């Protein structure tokens, strides 16, 4: 009898499957004639952190950007397939992109606060949604800054310029701006790559807390970060998903040789 | 054989660090094998052993354990190994412990062998003891071979031989008790032989654990307490 047939994990292999927040089906993407994603099938679990890992050019950022239609403005961009957010097909032509981006927020590699005050950065999205001023606006700005772990550091400088904050604070401010409009999903494209180790750990702590309320999709080149942070991980290579699974097993015992070579730093 | 593709690390230094670890474990395993072989020879010959040689070898085994242990810690701290690299380092940490204990048991057997010089026993007991010791030594050799090859089949086959060791130990135990009953004057010597037999049986268990570590490296599955040590029924 082989090991596979006789082995049972101590936990009995029971894992309650979380609900699905975003379902990607048959997704194919081209820039001009160059195909960058092919046949992507992915069920992103609700209120969990899912990491997209893979070498440069594997398509992970393209995939991330498809989830809230950030590729739309790129010349020659074309996509086929479905990206289902609940009942809504994000990829379909008639989608309200502004509403989509409220529901699916994005945090980039380098913090990109607007050249406004700390307060107005967080209030920006709320004002776009019609919440111009008043106690409700103030309450939601404060709540978002609290949730982003920034309130204590900026409470006495809300009117100061956001650009005067440290990089780590700016990145948390951008997160506060994204969550102020109560999204369902937060997309994070290497959010810690411009931060020092301490700011990175602060950010990771924050993301773990946010995962209790939001679905997080994280693109990272840092394997240790993916291993520390993510509940699930998808390994992409050459525009395809090679392997998707619980981070715990992907980083100790990947099923695919390609995944193994990537996460252990071997030549291919 | 490079079943772990250690030479394919992009960082050649990391690849050679892990390769060194593996080589040092095998060198330590070789020392433990020598120690067990010497203990077995001492028992079989009934001749005085070179105690200094046994002690010196034990010191080398202990030093190897500490050095490899420290090297594992450094690899974890510097490289944060993942997947098969992580499994190899974790398995080596466990294997060091098993090898060191086998070394201790071997030393104990050698010491008892020294006391038994000039204390003849029944021939069937001596035959049984030799059979048990030979089985334990073969298990150690085959467990180390399974580690060299990182192969499931020899690891499983070696684990299954622990049942044979256990059965031989039980037979020998019954024979020793019987002889003590019949010849009370022989009790001190036969008690010593009982300890030797018990040590061989423990060595079988440690070899089984070594094989479990090999299976963990190869498959990424912890097979402890899974019933895999028992041969499948025909």
C-alpha cells in the first residue's frame, strides 16, 4: 500500500471551505497580440487573504488588475471569460466601473496619497459617493483611520498634508481611503515593497486584522511574506495557474515541481 | 544522487550548505554504525574492548550532533527554507536525535560486553543475541541507505523489519527469564544480557524513526503513528 493511500492527516483532513468572494472562470487576457493570461480558473475565498505568487511576467498583476478592471485603459487590452463578484460579472461590458471600484479597492506598490490633507484623502471616496460633510462623514473618516491603525498617529494632524507622513503611514492612509467606502475586496499589489522591515510588519498586522472584514488579494514577490500572511496562495507561471491551495501545504509540500522550484529558489 | 535537486538552487551557496548538511549527517551515521559494530563484536567475541576507542567515538558522535544542529539553525535563520528544503532541515534535526541515541545504546552494549567477558552463557542465548544485534545493525545500515537514496521503498522495507526485531527481542527475553529461573547464579550476567537485548530493541525503534524522517522528506507527510510501520497484511 502506498503512503498516499494509507496516510491520514492528524486533523482528519477536514477543512471547512469558506464562501467564495470572487470567482474567475475561463479568463484569458491579451495586450495587443501577446496573451498574458490563459484559462484562469480561481475561486477566491471570502474574508481570507489569497496571495498570487509567481515570477515576473507570470501574469499575477494582470490578473489582480482584471479583478477591478484597472487594465481597461491600457491600449490593446482585451479579455475573455468571467470575473464574478457575487452575481455581477466584473468583466461584462455594462458593468458600473465606479461602483465596482468601490466594492473592490486597490492598494499599489508605492503609496499614492492625493496631495491633500490626511482628512481629505480619507474623505475623498465618501464625498464622491455623495457624503459631502457633517457628522456622518467625520465618523466614517475616523472609523477608517482607526481600522487602518493610523488614528493615534494622525489624530492631531488631520489637516496636515498627507505627503508629510512616513511611507509606512502613507500606505496605511491609502488603505484607510480604500476601506472608508466599505469595499468587499481589497487588492494589494506588492503593498510592502517600498516599506522598511518595521513598517512592513505593521502593515502585515493591519492586513491580518482587515481580513476579518474584507477579502484580500495580495500580489507579492516576497515568499516569506506570502507564507506569513496568506491563507491561500496561487502560483502563476506563464499566464496559467500552476497550483492553488492552502498556504500551509503549498509552502511545505507543493504538489507541482514548478511550484517547488519557484518557492525554493531553484533553476528551472 | 540528487533527488532533492540540491545542485539546482539559484543560490549555489545555499545548495552547498544543504548538501553539506546531508553529507555531515551521513558521516555521523557512519560513526554510529561503527560504534554499533564495535559493540556487537565485543559481545560476540567475549573479548575485552578498547574502552578508549568507544569513548573517543562517542565524543565524535556528540560533537557531530552539536555541529550539525547548529548548522541547521543557521540555515533556517539565513535562508528561511521552504518545501523540500524545509522538510530536509527539519527531518535532519530529528534524525540527529535518533542517531545520537543509537550511539548511546551502542556504548551501553559495549560496556556490558566488557562486563560479560568470561561469563559464558547458553549457546542458544548467544545465537539469539547475535541475531538480534545483527538485525539492529542491518536496520541502521538500511535506514542510512534510504536517507542517501531518499527513496520510499527501502525506507518502508526497513521500517517493517522492526517487527522482526521486536519478535526476536521477545523470544530472547523469555529465554533469558527462563535461564535465570533455572540458574539463579547466572542472574547478574543474564540481567546484563537482558539490558543488551533491550538496547538492540530500542535501536530498532530509533531506526524506524529515521525511516519516518526519510518518508517525511520524500512525501511531506508525517507518518508517525499512522500504522505504516506494520507490514501490510497479505
